[in-house]
C-alpha cells in the first residue's frame, strides 16, 4: 500500500510572519510554499469557520474534511451542514502562483481584520496552514505562558525532553 504524499513530506515547523499585499495576496514564506509544492498541491481552499483564524487547505485536506462532514450521524447532520455552508460562504479556491502567493478571500480578510496587517502562519495538520491576526497570535502566546511551570512539569512527566 502506498503512503500518502503528505505522510512523506515534513511540514515546516515554527511560526512564520507574513503580510498581505494591497491586492489581498499572501506571499507564503519559502518553507511553506516549498511544502505545498512538495505535496504537489498548488490549488488550495482558504476559509475561516471559527471567525478567529483562517486556514489554507490543500485540495486533498479539504476533500477529507468534506468527506468527514458528509459521514456524520443524522442527529448531527445540521451541525455539519452549517459548518460546510459557513466554510463555503467565507472561503474560496485559490492557486499558488510561481512566487508563492495565494489570494485570500475578501470575506476572510475583512472578518479577521488582516488587510495590510501582519499575520502569523503555522502548519497545523497535514496539508493545512493556519494563520492568525497579530491580536490572536499575541493572545495565544499570552495563554501559552500562563502557568508555564505546571505545563512544563506535565509535558516532562509524559516524556518530553
């Protein structure tokens, strides 16, 4: 059985900063653009479903989400339909150009307040790049630092070095 390409390609580690240009295009950091190229994925779907963060999904990653939403139990079908509707209403397809730029849908730019602003990107799953406004990034960083000694004690207790 063949392994999926995403399993064979290491996603970039770390959080990168970037900025959208005046046309709403995000120039991906080179590591992230190369990651998508290594996955053979130039076509992406960009959206927000939590109205706080946005995600750039490879076609394969987004199709997997659509499959999962289609298979939810009948009693949760309304939830799945609403999430899919919201993703489609807020998002759109895009294609990474040769310079590593992706057009971010206007709805996403407006809702997250990221036009002409610094944003932060990280690979959060196979074929998924999540990005945050500066405000969300700083809030998450502050939350991560809260009660840091207890958090470190826990992760070290489970074997993190």
